C-alpha cells in the first residue's frame, strides 16, 4: 500500500478567490453570505446565498472559450490553476499516471436554464451547439485534464452533497493501490440560479433570514431555519508520498482514511446508522482509534435533521472522547452549502487546520439546540495542534462519506 500526500490546494469560494484569502476569512469568522445579485429574487422566499464575487474567468480561460464553459467548469479551472501552481507538480509524472477526479452534484444548471429560455423564445435554432458540452458534469474534470495533459483516470462522481468527498476518497484509493501516481481531486458547483434556488425554496429547505444574511447559516443553533446555498470550487493535488518527498514537494498533510455508506432509509431524512458506519469505516481504514482525532469538520448544514443526527452519530462513534477533547465545527456557517463541492472546501479547511494548528469556528452559534452538546468552536477560531482531522459529508439519497487527514 502506498501513502498519499496532499501537495496543493486551490479554492474559489464565497470567502475568497484564493486559498489564502478564503482561509484567512474562515479563521476570522467572516460570513460569505449576502443578497443574491445574479438574478431578480423578489418573488423568492429566499433571497440570499454565498456567491463567488469578483470572478474573472478570462484570467484562467481564453476569452473566446469562456462562452463554451458553464460557470461550474470555469470555477473548477480557476481552482485547479492555483492548486497546480502551488503543488509544483508540472512535469513530475508521466501523463498516463496523472488523473482528475471531481465531485459535481448538479452541473451546468446555468447553461441549461439559459438555453431552455432561448428555445422557448426562439425555437430550436436558438440552442447553442455548446449546450451539451457546457452542461454535462464530466466536463469539470475533462477541461482540467485537457489543460494540463492528464491522460490517466478522468471522471466525475455525482452523489448530491457527498460528491466531492466521494471523489476525494476514491482518488486516495487509486493512489493507495498504485492505480495512479497523482490525481487532481475535489469538487465544483454553481447552482445559484432561479431553478436551483426555486427548487430548494419549494422544499422549504433554505433559510429565509433575508434581512440578516450573514447570520442565516447557523449550524447547531436552536434558531436555525434552513441551509444557505453556496457555490465555488476547491481542488486538491494528491500524490504518492515517496515520489512527492523525492521531488521536494511541500507536503501539507497525508490522507489516511476513507469510509462510505448509505442509510438506505429515506431520500432526505438521515437514519439507518449511515453516518456512524462511514466514520467507523474511515477510522478502521486509517488504523487509528477515535481518541486520535482532534478535529471534525462537520457536514453541519444548519438544518435540524442533519445537525442532530450528525451530533448523535459523532457521540456514538467517539464515545467519551466526543466530550473530552474533540473539536467539531461547521464552516458552512460561513461559506453556505456548496452542495457537490462542499466536501472539497471542507477537506481543504481540515488540511489547513492541521497545517496551521488553528480550528475554524462555527459562527452564529448563540444557543445550541437541545442535544447539541459538543464543542462546536463557537464564534472564534481555536489555536490547537491538530494531528488528525476528519471531514464528513452526507447527501440526498442517504449517501455518506468521511475522509481522514494526518499531519506529516
């Protein structure tokens, strides 16, 4: 079995358009939630989201190519550019031993809505030949592979809000078992559109705290009223450890465990012990005891069903350690919920927490609801050495994944 090193991170998010900016704001407890600016939201019950701001796709893609790419692919390319540069991996491996594996929950919703409107107004001749290649999810990793000449594995995992964590876990396995030497992995999503927001509004899943957007995402708090949509992309560069050391790479952390499961219970309500199972499997894969984990970046969506189920699952898996030394926080309190890309930015924050010995906070946690009795690092980041961190993701359909990172 091979060890898996993380040597690069790229982040594009509501908290900033680089890893340094996003991480600085996360440590400072800054909210990235604000009124939606992308379309008229006056008729919607929810009018807030975590938008990526001041993004210039032409900084990452030739201007003539931008119109051929949905926003989620543009985001993926931007995050990949930062991760690729910071890793210094260019030329380090044979192209056939390098791949790209991303999580994308929904894909090109912006493109689909745009050309559906064009069709309704002007008929089939108004549909662009770029509709299909822009819309389909696998062009997220596909465009990255084309740009960097990655000729190894290339595909997308779509498993709702667990997409990116599944992608990260499967990329880890491929390097661990010698299938690839280097994989760019993570997730991308951009669904802040009329249909995207409208669909979740119809489910009554979104917060309607429109007058106080920065306080709307409040995981584990008794006054939470739903999650807040976010968007963006995060890419991590995974390499075989010995090769990374040999080339003198800056190793940020090691990936040591991965677990996945299904509740097989209900499409949206957690149940059936799936969260317990995937965390337990990740610990077993990592060959560590629960008390060795110092920090969990929780799925923490700011919905009663998720927050309580996740808390109870952590208590079951970690026992007394859940109250004696384990820190848990939800960075969704600041970023909102990036859907298919959520697990990627949360994995990155877990790695950076290990690197910098700082645990990002759960903001807006004024009054924990009944049963939410863990140390959720409320309001303010905590300085503490973290040797091992775990990141959770749970998605519609009852699909779950956990991934574990270790200090090197």
